[in-house]
């Protein structure tokens, strides 16, 4: 190419490609604070200057030197930046050079400008660094002086005791706070060690720990412990020992700081006592009592025994609600004091484990010594108690556990004693009851079942079957009685007697009973749709809590509406205990059920429940309880006394024009005897077991409990 090819951008057509290659070569060599595009624009300008200098009639190295300085200004100062530049320019500018000498001169000028600018750049950086070093040194010296002033102020004015020692641990200097805290002057503290001012046992531990600190096992010591004042009085302190090292990292001297925490320690002791003790009686609370029992059990030799009694003060809820909480508290406090009087401090332990419950532990006991202690305590508790200007007499129901100490679980001991205490209350109060393992296992099994009831209902573990109600005379199908069972995942099929009383006690009977009613109504509707008037009455036993529930009528209406069944297609069984209200008047629920169209049977009848007063009640029959039927006995000839008792109830029912049903008839002997006594209907194994709906269908069609006969 020659100078005749044009000026400016046309001077070197490969200018853009040169700039791209130049950028690619130098960009990796330096940390440039520019994007690739920005750098390429700058290098394009440099390329224009260089191509212009190459093509000029008179070569001027000034432009090339400026390009070298520009590269430094652009921060292309990496060790390989100049080499990369010379290589690219030498290769790409050769076609634009009039001769090789001019190209060499150009590259030399670029290099010279670059080196000159780089030397200046390095000098400026050195100057900047030197100034920074001087500033840092001055700042460090000022900071050191300020730090020394601050340390001296802290050392002098701090309420925390501070001492500086030598490497052997002797105190060299101490502040006023430490001197006042320990009652020594500065001279008296000097040449002592902190562990010289501690009880001997603590001093040995701290001295050993300080030696480990010096050896580098750890960087500081912290502990809470006692130190001794000059007058011998102990003071609780939080102590911290820090080892200061010299510039070579070697131990130089220790700094000891102590803070008086005597008041805090006293508060902690009081708080710990309050947390572990009942505030009213100052007895151990439940958690501490169980812990103490565990300690006592662990300290007994093999073969020794342990006894635990749980005292429940009877009637405290009545006293608190009917008199006052203050009187109740006075009675409980007095009861606790009287229990203390019968406890042997060497072998006994007392705690308040619940609101009105106390627990008494006796080690190396026998059953007789436990009973003697319990009876003595019960007698003391029953003595009159003066409170609120009056005298009160209370009693205690007591559960007693006495067993070998080996392997005894403290929490289980207390739980067993509490369970036995509940038995004593159930059996009449003001008495003691020994724990029985079998009875406890049964009751705990009941507790577990009661807790599982809601989930079982939710998970569909209950099943409704139908027990046939027969006419005793001809075994004709007279009704179908709902029977509910529980397909328990662990215990198998459970009958109603295994869990209905638990549902009643816990309140779960309401959702369970509602579910049973829905199942019964749905099935009654289905049978009536299929078989019409051939379908007998479907009978559902209402739990007492359902009978007493004010929402029973609304529930029944909702169930009937949802199923499409009619009230006259169902019979509802009501226990005899729910027939009259508290004033002795007929329960309103009977009239409500009858007015809704339901047939009502009175269930659970025994010899003590004579139906003479049933004449004016809106009921439609009575059911003899299965345990009443069972009194007939298992002999070929029924028990005469049982026959007379059942006959009396049947006669009274006949006078009231009420049919009689018998439940739990399991063989022909009973069926024959009941028939002779005037019982018209019966259910039980003798008339077939509970059946699923599809198994009932043939009975409905045939009208008998024996459809295959």
C-alpha cells in the first residue's frame, strides 16, 4: 500500500481487525478497569495514530511514543503487555510500512514511550505506598497510646477486679475493685496468686488449669467459684484468666479479672429451690421428688425393698369452690405438716406431686411397715383443722406400692401409686388400696384405647353389624339390633363392652354415637327400599351422654334427613337410669323422642329396676340386661331365685302393657325358661351372632332368624 491510497480511515483498511487482535492479545496480560469494548475503542485510536505515523512523508516518533504512554495510562502494565503489543503491531503493521526500518523505529518509539511511562507509574505507586506506610505507622502509634490510656482507665475505674501477674501467676498489680472485693491492700495482694485466695480444693484445680494454660492447652480460663476474703468470708466470683503473649508468640504475663456474683449466686440458689419445691408447703415438687426417688433406688442394696404411697386429700374441689381457696390452701399446708411428722427423715421422703396429692417414699420397707405408716398418716390428716375461723375435717384416699427396689422405675412407682389412689377414691374414699399389677395393666390398656378412639373413628376402624332379635316362640325375625365393633390394628377385634364405657367416660361417645346412628339409618333406608314392610325395626342403643345431650333431637333430625330414613323405622334404647330427671319427673327427652316418631325401649333392666312406674312413660318395651339373664345359671334347671326375680319384672311390665326383651340369651335352656316367664323377644348367640348387612338379607326375606331351616 502507498500513500496514494487515501487519508484517515482509508489509510489502512485492516484497522478494525488490528484493533480486535490487539485487544485480544493484551487484555489477558493486565487487570484493566475497562470492558473489552471500551478497550477496543481506545486501541483503535492508537492504531490510527500508528498507521498515520507509518504513512507520513516525514516519520515523527512522537506519536508512537504517545501510544506507548497511553498504554500505561490505560493500565496495560502487566509484565507481558508490551511484548504482546510489539508482536501484534510488528505482524499487522508490516503491510502498512514503507520500509522495515520505519516499522522498527515506530515499534522502538512505542516501547520507549511505554517504558518511560511505566517507570513514572511505578515511582508514583512507590510514593503512594510509602505515604501509606507512614500514615499506618503514625496511626498505630496513636492507637497504641490511646489503647494504653483506655486500659489504664479501665484498670483504675472498673468495678470488675483486675490483676496483672507474672508468668508464675503471682499478682504484680491489682486495681481498687479487686482490693475492695477481697479485703486486701495492693501490697498484701502483691506476690500472692489468685489460687492462694481460694479454698484448698478449688485452688488445686485452678493451679493445675493455669499450668495447662501456660503450656498452650487453651487460651483462657473461665469459671465460677468461691474466693476467700481477708476476714475468711467466702465470696462467689466469676473468674477469667487470659494469657498475654509477646511478639514472638511466647507467654508473657496473665491478666486476671474477677466479678462478684455473690448476690446472683444467692438468687440462683433461691430460684433453684423455688423451681424444685412447692411454694405452699415447701415440699419437693413432682420433678424433684421423682429425681430423689431415683437416687434412693440407686442407693439400695440388692434384695432391699421400697414403698411409695400417694395421698389424695378428699373433697378439696368442694372446699375450694364452696368455701375459699385460702381455706383450701390452709388445709393442704396443714396436711403437709402432719405428713412430715410421720416421715422418718433417715428412710423417708415427702413431696407434693399435684394440687391435692402428696407422695411419701419409704426405703427398706415392708408391706406392713408401709401400711402402718399410711394408717398413722391418715389418722393425723383426719384430725380437725382450724381455718378461717372454723374447723374442718378432711380425709385422704391412699394408693400404696411396695416392691423390690431392684429395677424399680421411679416414675412408674409414682404412677402406680397414683392409680391405686384413684381406686381408693372409686371404692369409697378415706381408705388405702394396694396396687395390683393385673388391675393396673387392664386400666392402662383402657387409657391407651381411650386415647386412640378419635383416630380410630377417623380411620374407619369401626364396623356396624346387626344382631337378630327373635320372637322366642317361633324364632321369627322381630328386629335387628345394632352392634358396633372395633378392628384394632394391634389388639384385633374388640367388642363394644371393651371400649364403649371408655368412649362414654371421655366424651368420644358423641362422635362415635353419631356415626353409629348414621350407619343404622342408612342401612334401614336401604333395606326398606329393597324389602318394604318386610324390614323389621332397626334398634340403636343411645349412650347416656347422648340421651343427656341437648343437641340430640337436632342430631337425629339431621341424620334422618341425610339418610332419607323415617323415625318410625328405628327403635332407640334408653338406659333405665335416664328415665327421670333430678327432681324425679319423667325425663323430657322421652317425650321428644316419642313425638318425633321413634319407638323407645328401656334397657338395662334388673331386679332393682321395677317397671311399675313405667305406665305413664312414652316407652314401648323393656330390655332385660344380659347380666340379669345370666343369673338363671348354667345348670339344666334354671335358678329358682333368678326365675322369681325375672318373673317379677316381667309381671310388672305386663301390667304396664309393655313387651319384654331379653339380651344375652345363649342357649335353649335360658330361652325356654324366659318363654315360660312371659318374655316375648330375645337376642343372643342362641338366635345367631351379629351379622353384616348382606348376611341379614336372607333373614329379612324369610322373616326368620333361621332362613336355611
